[in-house]
C-alpha cells in the first residue's frame, strides 16, 4: 500500500465518521424545540430542522464566497489588462 492509498483510506474514514456524527446529532435533536428570533419575530422551530437549514446555509455561503472571490479576481485581471 502506497502513501496515496493510505491517505485516501484515512480521509474516507475520518470524513465518514464526521458525517455519521453530524447525522446522529440531527437525529437526536429532532424532537427538541428551540426558540429564536427571525427578523424580530419570536418563533419556535424543531431543532433538527434548524440544524439542517444551517447546514444548507453553510454550503450556500461557501459557494457564494467562492463566486465572489472569482469575480473579484476577474475584475482585477480585467483592470490590469488596460
């Protein structure tokens, strides 16, 4: 077994354990209710749903920051070409 194969196994096992832990956390929090303020309106929501929405928001935020940085670099390259 070479280094790349070993590294692949380690990455797969560690990331799988993190995904499993996150899924277990959502499942265990599903029956709980949390109170929070949404734009000034106090609301109660299922904690599991709130965690899933946070997960989706984090993924979307990652791609938006990436798109913003690529756009900023394109503008910078365009200005340098003048």
